[in-house]
C-alpha cells in the first residue's frame, strides 16, 4: 500500500512539475493559494489542490470567477446538426410558432436563458432557417447555431 501511495504521489508531482509556469488552471487551489511567487512548488500545490478537490471541473461548469474559471459552451455545431436531424419536423413546427419543446431544449443546450426572445428570433428568421421545403438539416442547424450565438 505504501508503494502504491508513493507511486501516485510521485506521478502527481512529476506531472505537475512539468506544467507551464502560468498554467495552473482554475479552482479552489487557484483561489486559496493566490500566487505571490512563481515557484514550481507553489504551482504543484495549486494544481494538486485543484485536482484533488475536483474544483477545476466544477469551476468550469459553473463559471465561478473567483476561482479563475469561465463557463464553456458545451454544444458544438455537430451536436446541433444531430439534434436538428432527429427533430426536424417538430423543430419546423415550433419555430413557425416561436415556441415549443424543441426550442426550449435548444435554448438549454445552447446556454440561452431568455427562451422567449430566442423563440421569437427563430420565428422571425423562419424563412432563412427553412428557405425551401426540402432544406437540408445541416443548413437548419448552422443557421440556428449562428442565430443562437448572437443571442
């Protein structure tokens, strides 16, 4: 058991020792141990604290600025295309109305808080989103993604 713990500690220390000087990430360690010096020991301590508390993941998801984190947009254009392809008919109906479950789902996935405004924007741009009856789902997804990115 001692050998295993020693091996884990050495792996952590070696892995954190090679980290770039200002690349400690975000999390509780970054917040608690605000660096006044740029020593490798301090960087290792910050990184180890962030990792051991899983606070970097939590901070990125929630965007806790005090920890030095920002939120990330989870949905890529490929995810959008997959959703649109699976829900094309419902999406067309809901966008024509400016509201509905598919618009609400898109808003959640795209991290858009004002679902009503998003639905109205989609409805106002219906002709651009669905320019022809046989429009490709990739066009629909790209257009919605672009409209949501500026919401």
